[in-house]
């Protein structure tokens, strides 16, 4: 360095950020500029010392994602019904004052929703959640905001489990609108946006979750948000930034003794390091992740498969075969089973184990034939 001291620029007068149209129901934003790392002040027993940012989108704001996606994912009565439900919740989120819902819905709206529900063909879990929404539309005092959030989360989880990601996203986002300033709901929205390939929207929600989590000292949400942001950079091909994010997640998980989050951060870091070609460190992180997951964790088979692939890349076929032992039974999807069995056959061939090679190859051929017949 040259030795010259750079004088800091004079601080400009802070200005309040512009308020978004339709965001009047959100908490007031502090006018002071945000810093990457807010001053570490002990939180008040009654809340945080800094107020939360508004969520990235308010119920009135648009974007490339649209509630009409629900109609494409769930054609017929089911999609139209859930579109009506999420629209009702968004209307109330726009004005959550006690009794406001009584002026939002036309007379008989709840009865029409129930009639629609009866012919929708929804599964029992989703039907029960929608019935609670209809009861709330009839009597707003009978369902608190917390209960409405729970119903939205139930519908979001149900939709995600069946692969309807746009539906899951809309209900997760509705839950986040009902809890402005809460970290975990924002993280869940960002994670779903990432899964849908909406990376800019995902990063916005995830960084909002980071800000909220610091204020709430919700270190699990904070750690998960860093892991998910790292996954966004991984998908976009920015491996170095992905590595930095996963290291931040790992440090947070270890600092706050979050064993599950530590395992997930280690697994994600392992994948990034393999892509970067840092195979020694990747193997170390992969084995750390195996220990952190524990022998019964549902994500362990995927990690073992990833580690076996790395060992094959490094020419250590016998170790790869041992790591991949008994893996195929953990994968139900035919395409995934074929990939796992193919890796097992490759490792067995490299290790000179003719019997296991022949067995794995025969299973691959049988599964591939079944898939071709199904098409």
C-alpha cells in the first residue's frame, strides 16, 4: 500500500426510501442508511432495535410470476379455487385491520367458495385448509392472523409436495405478507422462487430474510438464507460467490450450534468445491457433512452418491464402490435410480468387481427398457 490515508467522504443527509404503491400496511422503514453489518446491539426484550424492511413485493405489485400460474398447474376447478383463496388472503393482507375483511368480500362469497370446494376434487388436507379460509370469510374474528398464516403454510407445503411450485410459492408469499418482518417465512418464499428459476426474485426475498433474521436473532433462518443465496449463485455459474456464501452459512451454523444447518452448508460447499476443482478440500467437507448428517438422515444418500462420484473422478474406484454400497434402494425416481446404478457399475468396473458390475449393469438395462416402454 502507498501509505496515503484515504479520508472518508462526508456523510450525506439520510433520506427515507421511497414507499411502494400498495405497501401502506407495512411497518415504517427507518430512514437511516442500511449497513452490510448493523451495529451489534443487544435486542430489547420487546423486539429488535431496528425496524424491518418492507418485503420485496406487496400484495398489489406484479412481476413475472402471476397468480394465473395456479390455473396452469392445477387445471379445472382445483386451480380456480386456489386462485380465489390466495386472492382473498392477499386482499386481507393489503388491509389487515380488525374487521376489514368484512368489507372486502361480497355477500355470499364464503358460501360460493364452499360450493366450489365440494366439486374441486382437492385432496383432504387441502380441502380442510380451504374450509378454514371459508369459515374466516364468514366470521373474520374466528381466525387469527397466526391461524391464517398456518393455513397458508399448509397449502404451500401440500402444493410443493405434489410438485406445484407456483401454487406453493403464492401461498408461501401470502404467509410472508401476513408476517411482515419475519425471517423464516421470507426464507421459504425465496427458496421456492429459487426452485422455480426466478433467481432475481429469490435473491431479493432471501436478502430480506437475512436482514430480518439478524434483527430477530433467528440464526437458523439466517444460516438457511445464506445457504440458499449460495445455491442461487451456484445455479447462475458464479462459483466463487457461491463458495463465499456457503462459508458464511457454515460459520453461522457452527457459531450457533445448528447441527442440521451445518450439514446442509457443508454439503452445498462440497458441491461448489467439486465444481471449482478443489478436490482435496471437497472430500474433506463431504466427509464432515456425512458426520454432521448422521447415519439416518434422509439427505445422506444423496451426499454419499455425490461423494462416490468425486472418488470415481479421482480414480479411487474401490472407495467409491464402498461409499455407493446399497444406495439404489434409497432412490425411487427411475431416472435417479438409473444414474445411481450407472455410477455403481462404473465404480465396480474400475475396481475390478465383475459380479457387482454385471448386477448393476443389468438393473440399468431393465430400468431403461421399462422407461422406454412407458413412453
